[in-house]
């Protein structure tokens, strides 16, 4: 999986807002705190707002606020809001792929890749990251020495 700058920034922005509860933050505060380009962040915040994860308020007391408790926001929710499905093959759902001959089992591989992403991203919430308490199965993956090895 390639984590794009857009996804990275979206997740960091939501975590930043969660850290500022019950108050919100302006785009500039989020950008400064997380070292995210302001114009790029503006578009991302718009996507998060359209997805129902954020509210925006104009004016002197304006800014962005989470619409849900951080414990109710899965990392997968943020990623889907910022970029779409967790796993796609040439823009299509993995189960919609079909390959001829010996490549036919690749459909199952792509579906399994999506399932493994879901196991981590749908079961890890913004609150988990903020509290530095990842789910046990995610923690177990992080603690495996081979997880840290580049290949």
C-alpha cells in the first residue's frame, strides 16, 4: 500500500483536531502544528467535512471540529474520505477483477490485501493513536522485527 501525502495529512489533521477537544482549530493552526501546506490542507479539510467527519465554522471563533468522538472515528474512515477505497485494482474493487489462466488466483490475493488493510485500519481509531494504545493485534504486528525491515 502506498500512503499518499493526502492520506498522511488527512489522518494527521484529524488526530490534531482530536488532541484539541473540546475546542477546534483553524486551518492555519492545524497546518502549523503538523507542518502541512495550507492550501493542500484546505482541500483535504473540505473532503473530511463532506464525509461528515468535521464541522466548519466561519468567523472569529471559527475553525474545524470533529463531529464524532475520536473513539468512533476509524483510521479507515479518514482514509476513505481523503482518497476513496482502501484497496482498488486499477480503480476497481478487488472482487471485480478477473484474470485469465494462471493469473486467475490474483483476485483472491487482492481481496486478501484489502481484508488485511481493514484488520488494521478499521480496528484502529483516532482515540487509539492519540492515547498511544493501538489494538493488540496491531501492536503485535509492530513488535515483529520483520515489520521494520525494508524489502
